[in-house]
C-alpha cells in the first residue's frame, strides 16, 4: 500500500497537518527542531514552520512544562515533547499543580490547551530512565487527560483530538511500536473521540483490556486463542483519564471474564482501578476473578532481564486459560 | 549504511564510469562481494560491497558517470536516519494492514442485555436450563429464580427446545425477512395438461413454462433493491428449484434455463439434487437465483401462497395433478389438470405483468409436447 505509514510517521503527519491548519500551534522540546526529534517525530517541521513555531529548548524539563503552561494560558496551543518518560518527573509540578487545575483555579477564565507528548515504555534495550511506564501517576490527577494510542491511524486521529482539546492532555506514545505495523492513514484532518474505549476485536468468551504497546501482544494472544476456539474481545482503553468504564462494564457483562494487561508495575496501576470498578459495578456478571498480567513491582531491569519483565503473548494466553478454567 | 557512495578510488580521481553491474536491485549481497566494475581515467576497477545487505536501488546504468562521494547504490534494511542514539526500535516488516476498530463497545456488546445474578446462573446450570438471550420478569428484565424454575418445568414436561441450525435457521430468518418486506399477491389457476404423454417429465415442463413466462414478461425475472428502490432486470434466467430434504429446505439454482437444451437442464437438475442429498452442494450453487419454482405437487396440496424471498420478485408453485370434471362445449369431460399458484411482489410487479406471465406459462404447459 502506497500510503502505509508507521506510528511515528502518523504523529509527524498529524503535527504537520494541525500546524498548517492552526497557526497558534507551537511545538517545543529538546532536539525537536533542527534535529527533527530523536525518534524523528518532528522531522521537517522546523523547515516548514520556522523557529518561532518549532522551538529547540534547553535541557530543562521543568522549564519546558512551565513555558507550555504559560503559552497555553495566553492563547497559544503548545505541544511540548518530553524526550523519554523517565524525564517527565520535573514537569509534574507544572502539570499537576497548574495545568490540570488552571480552569478550576480561575473559574473558567483561563484554561490550558496544552499537549505533552512523551514516548514511553520498555522493550527497546535502552538504559535507565528510558523505559518507564508510569501512566498511573498521571491518570490519578483530575483535570489531566492521559491518552495512549496503539496504531498509526489512531495515533493520527487521537493526536489531533488532543491538540484541539481545550484542556491539558498527556499524549503517551508507545515507542516500542513506533515503527511497527505500517498502515494506510489518510491525512483527513479528522480527530477521533477521546474519553472512550475502542473495541479492536469482538468476541464473547473473555474480555482482554489493555493499552499502548501491549495491545500488540494482546491481539497476538487473541489470534492464537481464536485458533483454539476461544473468542476474545479486545478493548483498548486509549484514554486512561477520564476513563470510559461503561464500555468495559458492558463487555464484561457479555463475556463474564476479564484479563487486564499492562506493562506498568502491578500495584497501584491503572489496571487496579479498572479491576475495582468492574468488581464494584459489574459483579453480578463475573464468572471468574479479574486477572491482571503486568510488569513486576520492581524497577524496569536492563537489557538481559527486560524480556523477562515485560508481559508477553504466552503470559496473556496462560492468564486467559486460568480464568476460563475457574468455573 | 543506507547509501553506498563511490569511494575515492585512489589518486584523487574525481569520477568513474560504470562499466558493468554485477548485481541488480533486489539482490542480497555479502561483504566484499563485487558490486560493479567501473572505469576511471587510469584503470578498470572492481567495487566490493562494504557490508551485507539487500540492494534497494542502483543510481546509474552501465555507461553513466558517477562522481566520487556520490551515491552509487542504496541498501534496504534499517533506516539509517532513525535519530535516537538510545535504544533500538524494531522496523515494520509485515504486510501493512488497515486499521480496524469500534469506538466504544462492539456491536454485539451493545446488543447484549441479559441480566442474571450468579445465584440464578448457577441454578440454571444445575437445572440444565439454557438461558440464551432471554429476558426475565425481574427488575429491568433481570432473570429470576422463578423464571429458571418455570423454564425447567417446561423442559421436564416437554422435550428440550433445540436451537435451529443450518438450513432451518436460515429458513426462519429468510421467511421472517420476506414477511417483513415483500407485498405478496398470489394468482391461482388450473392448467389442462390432458394432452401430455403419460411419462411426461413434469419438472422439465414446469421449468420450460417458467422460461416461457419470463420471455414474455421479463419483469418477473428481476432483483429488487428496496433500500434504493431500484429494479435490476436480469438477463439469464437462474431458476431456484425448491428441494425438500430431512435437514430442511434447499433451493439450488439452475443457471440460464432459457438457453439450455432440455436434456442439459434435466442432467443439471439431477446433479443439483444429488449434491443436495449428499450434502456436497457448494454454497455458490445456492446463490444468485432470479426466480423460484416450488413443485410441492410431488407430495400434496392444490393451491398455495408460496413465499417470495428477496431480492427476487416471483415464485411459481405447482400442486398435485388431478383428474377434474370440466365443462367443454356444453359437455362434461374429465381432464387431467395441474394447479398453479404464482406469488409476486406487488411493490415491483404489476397484476397485469403477473397475469401475462401466468398466461404464457399456462399456454406452454398446455402444449402436448415441447421437445
């Protein structure tokens, strides 16, 4: 297919498209301008839009976040890139203390239409801080949207939605699948809806819930299970905050069984929130306890142990079988 | 590397002319494998490959001049310009697939509405009651224990309900659809077939009669699209022939009956029947029918209101051949007659068209012989 592009190319396409459409959109971050981004997500933008709209910042994440909050409060639409999720921690003061509550603090007089784009997740043999998956810290914050795409076409539509959203959005990009699964993506300028789950595969034996790069392993597990006659419904949560419990509850009502898959460490993760709500509001339909396939409660290890830490397709299949055997 | 640039071939020579390529685009090459011979001002030189790889593109043909430092050829594989120095990203290699997703819940989830508590569910399992898609008498359609016990009692008193399968399930669906959409009118008439030979092939005569009807009134050999309100006039007459088996009703399709010899039609019909009975009939043979024939006269029945199944618009039913007392020229005679019932969809076909079709079919059937 001639216009099949990967996720990172789709992100580039969305950025360029929206910058053409809306002159208040600014891109800023480390190495995003002249270098085009360490993953080439912002390649070509500096040449097309110039240095007033594509800013190479100093190596200072707190400043990047603060700059974005100020720009957004004053009418621009900044898209700040934090180079790896491990480096997002200094931005939390601005994101949580200010961006997420600006509308609330000013009673609507000001709002903060900023996007923070950050590659996240492991599986790329990178050193410390470059494989973090700490979405739970941000999904916990009222007023801060957390959005995670899992395919090129959806990355395009969801990023457009994030940019156009009048409130702050943390757009987390699963870098392990940045260059996998090229797909045809039309540069239509159409945004996809936020605040809703996406059902990627229909089935009635068990519901598999996941997001980010783990969607790849989840779909692979669903394919293999289908060959054994087990039909999985696969739901991509996409927006972790505010989360669409409705779709997940309805699916579990139909299937009666659920396995949640995420790369992040188990305790206190978003999977725990989903599990609690399913138990609270969907208990009557459950035929087995909700199972979670996750990373371990440790720091992400280095290269050789990385594959052991990250959940894989076989782990997901085992969890499904255990759940099905329960009753 | 991605681009292999012409190296300095010695003594500061600025360019070289390609004499011959030893490889072509798409070839796999190994380190030091000779890629090409080039001619400089001084000599003819072989160029070895700097690495293993697959050749994506050659930047020149034999006879072209390449300057030192210019790209000579391009390797496929890892994009050199991936930017990051930290970590390694896997490249896409599989075939590109289109995106597929539902926003929110899947259609089957949205349609699902059964409410049942774990207690009631386990009761249903113990009493061997299939709850299926039932709604109960509890709040919001919830299934209660009473519902389960009532269903169990029905199952004890009568046989368990078996879900319909295969052809029967299809028939239930198709007939409900037909009932919802078609506006049927049935025209009945008797045909005097007294002139026929004793061993006349009844089905062949009926098939021939349908063809005769369609030739006169092609308006009954159409497909009707009720969404677009469009009528598709069909050229070959593909006759669906109803075949009764113990699994249920099959309607295999005899193609192009208007243009085939009678022997050919009989052979085709026999083959279709055999395939149906042996359950070897491929799905393609059950599709594409433009008009249908139902000869229930082989069993019992006189007149009927056979059902038109969309997208067709007509079906001819033939009942049991009987001896009938008829008045002819004031005298009482006994004749063999065959009852016909023609149902047509009045959204598409007029009474006049149907009646003329019937007339043509009757005239054809009344003939002594057609061969």
